[in-house]
């Protein structure tokens, strides 16, 4: 496995593989890798000859008051995880490699990016769309892998690839959780042991909402109410949003008649955590 820091080196490696007729699966990440990332790499390895992983904490997708500086990093551990997963190449650029000093081109999306996380993170999806576009142009993979954990990101990337005719298949992968239900996240490392316990309220609240749906409830209000009420019982938790939206358009719904996404963002202390589930009709 190779670790490279320049766009040129990625292009050389991928070109050589393509010349041999090999397929390429791509897993974009911000590093501090865990089993959630590993599941994406496993899916990529199962469906492609070569797997490329990018590790890049993208400054453009962080707001001015967000955790860009504190975001956890551990390249040595990441390298070991990628190696064990059978990745062929890690792309780990510096911000200057990705954004030259005259950089001024952006990929922006309306609609899908305005609700959910977009409301409290107004610059986030412009940063995501721009960096994912750049990475897809650099790596030129056959398939790219994204986690359902970031449900809005997955929907946005799918839409962008379709709208802009990008020649890549986007593969969505299920949420990987800790044994007690907490969705794995690099940001879980911010939590104290008390907060870690309190964070279980996210998956517990979603489970309560899902039970309502499974009992046949289709009105959004009672489903949202049980989720919100469960979270309010945890004193360390503060709701950013709890929403029930159409799984494809991400627009809020009053009744579940098509596939629906129940998504939430909750602060546990200073740490903002997200979780969700999709209810399929
Ligand atoms: P990140 O490094 O947090 O930007 O995540 C990189 C990719 O890994 C994204 O597509 C995430 O959705 C995915 N991912 C992160 N956590 C999980 C998880 N617990 N289960 C599945 N995929 C995940």
C-alpha cells in the first residue's frame, strides 16, 4: 500500500491500473478511521480490483466556529487500518494541495442542502460538494462509497452526481454502531465517559420513533413527539433538530407514504452528534 500526498501521484497510479483494465473503488474520509470507515473499504474491496482511500480534513466544510482545529487525527493508526482492509492507495493531501492560492470555483446545491444539517451548518454542503467533486475528478473511480450515517451527505452526493452527469456509481453503506447502539463516529472521541453514556439517547430515541412506525403509525407528529420526548429526558442532551423527511428529496413530510428518513442532530455537552434511520415502505 502506498501513501501519497499529491494529486499527480494519484493520477499516475490510477492511470496505470486503468491501463490494465482494473476497476477502482474510492472511499473519501476525514481520517481517525473506525469500523464505519472500514465497512466502506470492505464494500469497495469486494466490488473493485483496487481501493483508494482519501484522508483529508476538508477546511471548506467547517464553519468558523466549528471543530476544524480539534478534529482528531492519527495517521499511523489510519494507515494500519487501510493496510488491513487491503487498500492499494491512501491519498493524504495538505490543504494547499487541494486549494491553491487562487482557488475560487465552488459546487453549490440548493434544496437538499438547506434543511437538516444545512440549517445549522450553512457552509457545510458547499464544502462537501466542492471537495467530493474535486476528489472524484482526481481519483476517477468506478464506484465511490458513502455511509448512511451521514444521510443528508449521501443524498446530496447522489443528487450532485446525477445532476452534473458524473461518471461514477455512488454506493451507500449501512450505519455501523457500537454494541450499545451509539453510531460510530470520529467525533465520539470528544465525549467524556458521562457524555458517552448520555449519547445513547440518540439511538434510543430513534428506536422509539421506529417502533411507532412499526406499530403502523404514519402521521409524522406522534413519531417526532416520541423522539423529542425521549431526548428531553436526558439532561445532558440538547436538540439541534429532529425531523422526518422524504428519503430522496429531504423535504419534511406530514405523513409517511414513501420511504422516509428520520434524522436528528443532538448536542451532548459541546459535541454535536447525528444519527438517523430510513423507514422503507
Ligand atoms: P468522515 O470521515 O466522518 O467524513 O466519514 C467518511 C465516510 O465514512 C462517510 O461516507 C461517512 O458517512 C462514513 N461513516 C462514518 N461513520 C460511519 C458509520 N458509523 N457507519 C457507516 N459509515 C460511516
